[in-house]
C-alpha cells in the first residue's frame, strides 16, 4: 500500500505539473490572440484612412498608384517663365489663347480643388478614431515643361517649378482662405521637381510639353505611436 501510495503521489505531481504548464501556455496564447486582435483592428483603421485619402474627388485629382501621388487634373498653362496664377496664357492679350473668362474659370476650379483637400483632411480628423496618433503631411509639388530653360542658378526650371508651388499655396491662402500650414495636425511642404519629377505627362508634340506645367499633391497620413493596452 505504501508503494502504491507513493506511485499515485508521483503521478499526481507529474499530472499537476503538466496541467499547470498547459494552463500557462493557454493563457499565453489567449493574450497573444487578444494582442493580435488589437493590431488587426488598428491596421484596418489605418487602411481605411489611406483609402479615404486615395478616394479624394476625382474631378480635381487623379491618383497614380505607381508613384502614390495625386495629380492635379486642372491644366494650368503659364506664360513663359512666369509663376503667378495671374499669368496664365489665357491672361496674355498678345496670345492667340487670350481668354480672361477661361482664365478666371481655371482659377475658380483651383480654389475648389483646395477646398476639396481641406474638406478631406477635416473629415478624416473628425471621423478617425486614431486622430490622436495621426497627422497629415500635405506636399505641393510643382513641375515644369522640359524645355531646358536655365539662365543661371536662380532662373531655371527647378526654381520656376518651386515658385509655382509657392504661389499656388499663397493663392489658396489669400484668395480662398485655405492654409494647410495653419490646420491642426497638418504640416505643409512646398517643393519643385523641375523637369525631372515623376510621373511626367506625355508631350502634346515634340515642341509642346506644356502638360507638365502642373502640380502634384501628396496627402500623406503620418502614423505616430499607437498605444496598446500594456496589460496584454
């Protein structure tokens, strides 16, 4: 009986030890499952933000999936070497394209496009459950025709494309009251890529590259630290 009792005691100790190990493993797996659920939910929320940005009104913007950029659909053609939005070819009385009514219509569409960007960002901020962890980077990138224009370091297509982007920002700010640099959790970057930015539009002809007198708009959600439940 003593021997049998000793055997039963050993079996009980072994069984209890294995049970305890299995229970701890199950608890670990449950904690890991809960953590993965949280990561999955956060990932889906982040993906919904990117989808909302990508679906900005196609009347004004075309999203390029290869370069992840929004291309300004409004064709803006400047007078040669000009960078103000008041100096479009339609504003030049010496040009065969002179048409003040059309020039004003283009500027109005540009205002509307700026309002669409602002409305998109505001809606994202209001409806985003992660709004405490996300800010938005808005990049206005100017491009220039590939005509090789360059007089010196300060007068060339690289500088010209940058100045056009600056003036677009100032136009939205002064004419439409839209200032992305002044929006909560929104940072504005102005850049010019001259003749080498991507993507580039196809030439109208071998002599005419005016389609690339345009703007690319980047709206980039910047994900900060997402604090998960530290008890998991």
